[in-house]
C-alpha cells in the first residue's frame, strides 16, 4: 500500500493524501514518516510544482500516534529512554524540520479529526482549511506524554500562548468552529466542498509567479523568529533577486499594457 499518494495537476498543484485509513492516518510510524518526507522532497524538486495540498484518506485527517504501537519496546518507545529520544529525533521530528525547509506553500485540507501529532501536522502547514466535521486536539497529556513532534513550538505561534496552553494542558477536543474562532484554521467549509475549496485556493496561489511565491513563503517563515532589521535585510536581498526574474518583467509588462489599454 502506498502510504502517501501524490498527484500534480496542470496548474502545478500537488495533492498529497495520507493513505492509511486503517490507523486513521497515524503518522508516528517510521514508514509513514519516510513516505511523507519522500513525497515532500519530490514535490519540492519538481520544477512544475507550485503549491501542495495535504489531506487524509477516509474520515480522519490524522490520528497522530498509533496507540497500538506505543507500548514499551514498540514503535518509537525503546526499553532505554536514551534510545527513545533518538527514535523521536530520527523519526517523527524530521517532519516539522522538513516542512520548515520547504519553499512550496502547503495547504492542509483537514477532512476530519486531527489529533495529537495529527493536529501538529496540520500546524506544520502554512494554511489550514477545515471541513465542518473536523476536530482538533493537542491531546498528548491525556495519555501521559508531551508533544514530542514540535507541537510546543508550533501551537503557540498559531493560536497564542494562553490558548495553546489551554489546549495542551487539558487535551480537550475542539470543533471546527472553535478552531476558526481562535485562528487555528482560516476557514470552515462543508465536508463535501473541502477539496474544491482547497484546490481553488491552491490554484489562486499557483497562478502567481513561482519565484515570488517561494520567496514569500520563505520570508514569512523566517520572519517569525527574527528581528525587524534582520527581516528587512532579508527582504531587500530577496527583492533584489525578484526584480531580476523573467516572471517579474513579463508580469509587469502585461500589467502596464493592460492599464494602458484601459486608460
């Protein structure tokens, strides 16, 4: 079974589908981690790719960890704590680093529950659209563990420290409307319309000059952890590159000619 299905359309939208509905698309196992990393790498290397849409097969986006493989001596959990630590670093923790390093923007089309590491996977994406049936929980504490995949860094940056603390310390599930209210997602749509809405948004992004999209994505990501002066310096460097691309020159020419025709 292909754990992550991938397809690219003519507009350059790459759709990645977590394809393990039997575990509700759990991502804690090394095979799923490797499959998702490979799919992200292939999309990034594709010169025709413009944007990624990530969703889940079946009724869930992702259950996060597979509880059946989280006992002592199973999955990430070694009999020795030092090895368990290394398993996390060599396994699921590679995902947030890979998403951070991407230049392609990623839209999460959250089609159902996104729990634990599944919630954090959605947070790794740049934009999140939720189906009305979607649910979110930073639920690690309920089984006596902590967010081991970067959730403690990701969640506060999206919803703020106080709400992140409430979610992480209670493990409570929130519905799609609450996720919209706190800014965890940018919109909620009917279940049947989710992929149409996600693809329409992706194609609006894909219609823009690709170098500008990639640099803007990189600039937004790096700006969250840097000073204003550092961001201004990076912006100037990227802008210098952007002004000398063929995309910029061609787009500017079309806009000026169009403006002149209307005048």
